[in-house]
């Protein structure tokens, strides 16, 4: 056992050493070698280090730029956490060769090769950050998000445009990413445009009821806890969904949507793992569940902002609120969120019952909800992708605060 642990530690340290050598030496040299070519304004690179295929956050902008016919688009994806050090190095080097003369680079999460050197001014980097609003602290504002060996060179540097969901998110994002305020703009989050398309909502409802025909005529309750820990050993907060289902009765169907990094931990759990796995929605993404979910139970996940666009009841189950507040911290008062806050599991069934009693949740235009969405989601109106494309084409922003719209209608 001791030798196995030592071997694991050595492999991890070796992988980190190789990663640092590539990041700090190999990639900058590669960039300098290939920057002799003039920048091609028509070359657009979509790059990501967390997926092996195009992330959902990029889908609409990719389609829009592709449809315009004005760009040569290159896609560059690899899940670095699952790939070998050699594969990561090769993938990064291939990216740098293109990065050296690309007109635009589009990312949607941390992508270290972009920050490995100072880019040419003619190259624009667009960060389509994958989360809306500004809930829990992240980036350089959180103790565990950025490893200490990356505190020298800013991992977010070189971003010319960071797209955020509303005015209230500008300052927190600029602070978390250590960027000038003008780089962070409330033009909206591209992927939320789908929520305002009836064809998409209709398709989501159809595929949900095909997978869960037993849900017809019932209230769908979804538990979606935030990602905690690290990608290798994510933590799953304790919540007995079978007990909640029994307390609610046949009128309800209780399901779960776990972060992808939580799924390996689910397999390692003992006892309640089978029951939880049976309620996990699998291939259906959280976004695809919003049109059919009647009540969402969340904690510290930014998905609450998107869900609230549908004007449906929200419950925050946060038994560790004080601890999380002191350890991680928030950008906003949790009490500002238009949701009922529950600290004890025994109080959840009653809270779900109260939420279910709301007769027309989609028509909810209470002052609290409207004010909240205006502050944090005001730019998510179904046209964010168009504004981002205009910025790419003209390097200028065109945005007027829209009237409040309800997603899913």
C-alpha cells in the first residue's frame, strides 16, 4: 500500500513537472517561432482543455460564425485531466502554432496555453465563461481554485473580452480574473439564447418524457448540488432522495443532476449510491432539464441564475451555509436570491410542498425576482450570441438593456 501511494505521488509530481515545463518554456518558444506570419483575421480557433468535443457553451457561437461563411474555423479540444502528459503537450503545441497568427481565439473555461505567453495585439481572445451570475467566489478570489504555482502569471491574462450575464457580474469577474474592468462586459452568456427558443424547449420536453414517461402528470423535483473538492475526488453532499420521495408521495418525481466530476465519486460511494445513481439523469444536461423541472433544489451552483430565467420555484438546501460562507465566501448576500433557504433536511418536504403550491410559476413577475434577474441576468435575453459576434467582427459592443423576458415561452 505504501509503495502504491508513493508511486501515485511520483506520477502526479512528474505530470505536474512536465506540465510546468511545457507551459513556461516549450509553449512560449513555439509561439515565437511561428509568429512570423501575419495575423489572419479570418482564422478563428475554438479551444478547450476540459472536453474532447465542442462544449455546450460554444455551440451557438460556433454555429453562428460558421453560418456567416466569413471565417476559417479550427476546433481544438482535449480533456487534459484524462489525457496523458504527452498528449497534453502535443495538443498544446499544435494550438500554439495556430495561436501565433490567429485572428480570434474562443475559450469557455481556464485554458492555460492561451496565457503561456504575451499574445499579439491583433489576436483577440474571447472568454465565454461557462457560468452565469456571480455567486460563490472563484478564480483568484478563492483559495483552492488556482494552484500556487500559477500565481505568478495570470492564467486569465490575454482575455480581451469576458462575456458575463449582467451588470452585477462585471466587478466580481474582473476581480476574480485579475483583469481590467473594460475586458469584462455584460453582453450575455451565449448558450442561454436557447432558453428563449420554443423549438428547443419543445425538444427538451419531448426527450425528457421519452426517458421518464412516469413523470407525466407529476411535479418534477430536481436536486443539483454544486461541484466540490477536485476533479479526482469530488464530494457529494449527503441528501437522502429516497426519503424525500417517500415524504412527498406519488404526486412528485425526485431526480438528481450531478456535476460530471461527481460521477466517479458516485461509483465509489457505499450504501445510498445505487439509489442516487438511479435518480441521476445521465445524458440529459442541466440545461435540457430546465424546461421540465417544476422545482429546483440547489445549493451554491451558478445554475440557479439560468433556472430562474424560467420563473420557477427555487429552494436552496444549504445545511453548511455558515461554514461555506467563511471558507469559500460569496459575491452577493445569499438572502438576496429569490428562493427559500433550508438548513435541515427534515424541512425539505414542507418547502417543496410550499413551492408546488405556486399556481403559475412562469407568470411570476414579483418585484424581487425581476430585480434579481435585471441585476444578474439582464443581458441574457436570447440575443447574446449576436452581440458577441458583432464584437468579433467590429471590436465594438452594441447592447441596450432589454425588457424582461421569461425563458421557456
